[in-house]
């Protein structure tokens, strides 16, 4: 009797211990640890993004408090007197990016249409690969070419020609320096063509073939098909591609820094040197001596961050609205 | 009849315009490549790979310290960035699907769009300021921040393409999910993931802006990871904006080497992805 009960108890405790080890195993099992690790790494990406925004905000706080709104309306930039206004840099960034976009958009969309709608598939593939090559060249190499080849060429031949023939326009006044707003616009244009082209191409390829067939069946020529069936369908996606190009142009640092002349002035003339937000950070940030100087540069960085965040979110929503539902839809590199 | 003629004429004109746009896009590519090849091949020599830059006024010299420095920075950045990117991708594919994964995906895309100079500023405040000095470590952190979203998104894409039946077969044999992920899923997506890693390396190898105030650059060899370190893109930048002809030649040679490196990686990724298909 006693024996029996003891074995019974033993059985119970054994069962308990088994279930205990089982639950322990479950907690410490490879799978849950693994899940924990992957979730930590995944969350760290979100953490990095928030940390970046927080750090930029914190570091620029002295400047925000000191200058307030005056920071974006004043064009004084005096590191000695610690008086900072970012207007010339904002002006330079906005004008150079918008002009580059104006030139790059027709070229890029034209190329994307040529590749997807007009050329043979094989030739289209080769052109796409070449355009991707253009995207792979590092910014600093564009800058090298820009400052040693393009700027001297502009100074020697293009700018004197513009001064001689169009000098009465406010856009082409002053001396030919070579390094100028114009040089920055051209370099930026070359650099953002690949991104607008490749995303536009992706958008156009996501448009259902039936759209095209319907237009052609009604007797449309190829151009009419493109204009009536393809472009309206892809409009918002192409707009997204253009906005992404804008984001790239605003944040572009090295190539622009090397060719824009780095002079904080607001001038209508495309021939005069200018300055952009990333360029002033690149040139001055490593050599700041006062806290206010580095805070002012941080605030410029914060503005840049805010603008690029806004632009990217908007563009991604637009592109996604067209390419969703197709394989690899909405994936943007 | 006349109507048709106008329409087909318009069609021709527009086709020609699209063609011209394509040519206009490809012309700068050709010009830049011709210059890099011409100036690069005439400037490059064995010296370029074996010696460090000479002071101004002396001819010759190379970028040996920059090449090694870039290698060190890339290796360190990969050590930080690859685990985060790849494990993050594993989470998105194997455990994700909810709201959290779309937020993380979105964060990665946004991170990818942030100008690289801002990444440099953040690495400056996080590493350079507390450690009181520019260092290779800070440069590597800045580059890793750029690498992470690229690796995450390409690895995710590749892991997603692994057929579920493979996973199920392994799980049905009683293999836990984590071993399945390493032994089956990751292994069958290995080439695709490697492609993503190579692309990320190609991207950071040419990055200059985030290194300006983290790695800073160095005219000599650096001995410790807490010292400023040379990097090829930084040297190309500094030499290109200098007024010295000899340094310009070094910059062109450096550009040639960098472009060749990118070209090799691009060919390698193409080879990988062709093999997979």
C-alpha cells in the first residue's frame, strides 16, 4: 500500500518534471531564441532610423533655439560672429535640383518609353544595362570628371558663347568661371537620369498589356497608343520616379561640391558659383570650432533629412500605387 | 487619307524623339568612360598599388594606403551591417507578415533614401564625439548604416523566392525552423543573398561623403582602428580638387581602379543571377 502510493507520487512528480522540462525546452528551444534574435535585428533597423532623426534634432537644437525661423530667411553665414542663416544654401539646393530635374525628366521618360515600347527586347536590355552602369559610378568620380574635364570645357567654350549671344538675359551674366551653378545642374542631370529611367521603366512594364492591345485594336499608331493608353496609366508612377530623382538630387554631395564653386550667394546667373546644403556640410563640418557652428550645420542636415524623408515617402506611395500587384512591385533601389 | 498621314508622321517624329533621348542619355556615359580609361591607363603603374602618396612636388606615388584602408572599412562595415541586414530579412520572411514587418520594410526603404552625408553626421555624433577623434571605426559604422537597408531588401527578396515546399519538407522531418532556415532556406538562396551583399559592397566602396568626417583620410598608413584611415574615394576627392597635376593623375588612376572594381562586381552579380535562372 505504502509502496503503491509512493510509486504513484513518483509517477506524478515524474510527470510534473517532464512537463516542466518540456516547457523549459519550449522557452529555451532553438526556435524561440532564433526568433528573438531575428526580431532584435529587424527592430534595430527601425531603431537606427529613429536614432538618426533624434540625434540630428538634438544636435541642432542650440541653433534652432538661437535663430528660429531666421535661420531659413537670413543669408548671413558668419562663423566668426556666430551668425548663421541658410538661405543661400537652400536656394542653391532647390535651384540646382529643380533645373536638373527639368532637364533629366524628358530624357529619362523618353528613354524608358524607348526601351519598353519601341526598341527590340534585346536592344532594350542592353540600353537598360548601360543606364544601370551609369548609376553604379560613384559620385566622386562624376565630380572628378566634372571638375577636371567638364568645368574647363564650360569655361573655354560654352560659357563665353552664352555670354556673347545671350548675355542680355539675367541667367547668363558675369564672368565664365567654369565651376558654377550650370556645371552642378549638368552633373546632377547626368546622375539622376539612371534612377528616373529605371523606375519609370519598371512602372511602364507593370502596365497591363491589354491596355496597349485595346488602343492598337482601335487603330491607334504606336505614339497614340503610348499617349492614350500607356502614359495616363503610368502617370502617378512616373511622377513618383521623378520625385525620387529629386530626392537623389537634393542629397547629392560630392559631385556637386566639386563643381559648384562653393560660394554662398544668391544669383540668378547660371554662370556664377553657388553653394548647396550638402556641400556646406561636406566642406565645413570636419573643421567646426564652435558649438554653434556645428549646430547650424546640423540644422542644415536636419532640413535636408526632413525634405528627403518627405520626398521619399511621397514617391514610394506613388510608385507603389502603380506597381502593386505585379511581381517585385514597388521595390525600389 | 491625309489624316492618317499626319498621324503616322507624328508617330515617326515622336519615335525619333524617344530615340534621341536615349542617345542623349548614353552620350555622357560614353564620354565619362572614355576619359576615365584614357587618363586612368596613362596614369596607372605598379607604383600605384604599392606606395603611398608622395608629397606635392614629387612625382610618382600611389594609393596603397587608400586601397588597404577601403578594404578595412568595407570589411568592418560588412561585419556590422551584414548580420543586421540578413537576420532582419530572415525575420521578415520567416516570421513576418504582420504590421511590424511592413513598418520595418518601410523604415529600410526610407533609410535607403537618406543622403549619405547625413549618415556621416550621425556616425560623427555617435562615435567620433564620444571617442574624441576621427577613426576607422566611425567610418565603418557610417558605411554599415548605408549597407543595412540594401542587404535587407535584396536578401528578403531572395529568401521569399525559396519555395515553401523545401521548408515544409525539412520541417516535416522534425528539423526545427532555425536549422531549416540555415540549412535549407539560406543555403538555397545563397547565391541571391551573395548578389545583394556584393551590390551593397559596390555601393559603399565608392561612398565619399559619409567618410569626410568619420574616417577623415590619412596620407600615411594607419596602425590602429581608432585612428583616421585613408580610403580611395577620399583620396580621389582630395587629389581632384588639389591644384597639382601629379595628384590629378593619381585621382584618375584611382577612378579607373574603382570603376573596374564596380564593373567586376556587376559582372559577378550578373553571373550569379544567370546561374540561378
